[in-house]
C-alpha cells in the first residue's frame, strides 16, 4: 500500500481489499520487484518490495471501432460499459476469466526512490514476458494509462504498445475540475514471448523480480 500511496493521488489509489481480491483471483498475475541488495537486506533485515505489477485475464476486449457506427444513445451506453470494465476498484472476481486471452495489466508502480533508473521498464518487460510465456492462450496485452503519466507512456510505446482508444476525462486529477484522459493501449503478446530475461545480478543490481 506504501507503493500505491507514493504513486497515485488519493482519488486513484486502489483500496487494500481490491489488491486482496487480485491476489486471490489470479496470484500468478501479481508480481513484485524486490531490492535484495546486501545494503538493503543488512539495513532492513529483509528484502524490500519496491515495485509491483498486477494483471487479470479477460475473455473479451470491447469493440472500440464499433462505436463510430452507433447513434448517440447507443454510443453513450456502450461507453458506459467500457468505462465500467476499466473502472478503478472494479471487481476482478467478475472480470478475470481463467481462459481469457487478453492480459489486462491493471496496475504497475515503483517506490519513488527506485524510479528513473531503468527498473520500471525492465520490470514491466520481464513481468509481461513471464506472464505471456507461461500462458499460450494470451494473445494481447492491454493497459489503461493516464495521459499525464509520461514515464509509463514512454515505456509502453517503447515496448510496442499502440493506442486503441481514449476514455475522455476518465482519471481524476489534483486540480479536481479537469479530469485527464485515459489511453487504452494494446500489444500482441507474441512480442513478449521468447525474450531474454534479465537474470544477471549486474543487470538489476540486486533487484529481483
Ligand atoms: C511508471 C513507473 C513504474 C516507471 O518506472 P521508472 O523506473 O521510473 O521507469 P524507467 O526509469 O524504466 O523509464 C521511464 C522512461 O520514462 C522517461 N521519463 C521519465 N520521466 C519522464 C517525464 N517526465 N517525461 C517523459 N519521459 C520521462 C525516462 O527517461 C525513461 O525513458 P528512457 O529509457 O527512454 O530514458 C514509475 O514512474 C512509477 O511508479 N510511476 C507512478 C505510477 C505509474 O504511473 N504507474 C503506471 C500505471 S499505468
């Protein structure tokens, strides 16, 4: 919860019970980044969890292209359904399907002290690669990102994700009056299979996934 508090404004932070449900419904989809360096272990007596990524598997992705052919009423109701599916605090017990072929990365964050060192990109890539490689049913990886979260967007674009839809004014912001757009991005899971994992200690300087 400390990582969550350091990463998102209160209006966006997920509650502890949401994380508990995510862990219960798809524990393999909940990955932690741990600082196991000698210095940290000596100081804290244990390794320090400095990042997390959690995911669920969906059995469908809304047909975003169909929206353009709809009349206003239909469009409004379809948009509501899309927003509900991606809503913060949504219940993974209802959305996660064991046989789903869409891996939805519901959240990903690092403690502040560990940012800007390349760990975020490595952790995300290794996590998605591990999850996609472990499950051949997964065809697409899906994420929803706030249009203002520049480092996250940079990582996703660099790794081949492409924007498929924008949820207008989806995310609350500090300014309260103006919400930020949510960008839905997808990438083929095939992009992440068979990649070389970062196993070398030097590569992550004692940081382990
Ligand atoms: C997103 C997050 C996990 C990234 O972790 P990180 O370790 O800082 O990321 P990295 O160091 O691997 O790389 C981030 C990239 O963004 C770039 N970046 C950093 N700050 C940036 C900024 N303000 N504007 C544009 N790009 C920026 C970095 O230069 C780097 O790109 P490069 O490798 O081409 O130089 C971390 O910033 C975080 O926890 N943020 C808060 C939570 C969040 O936004 N989660 C995403 C949920 S969708």
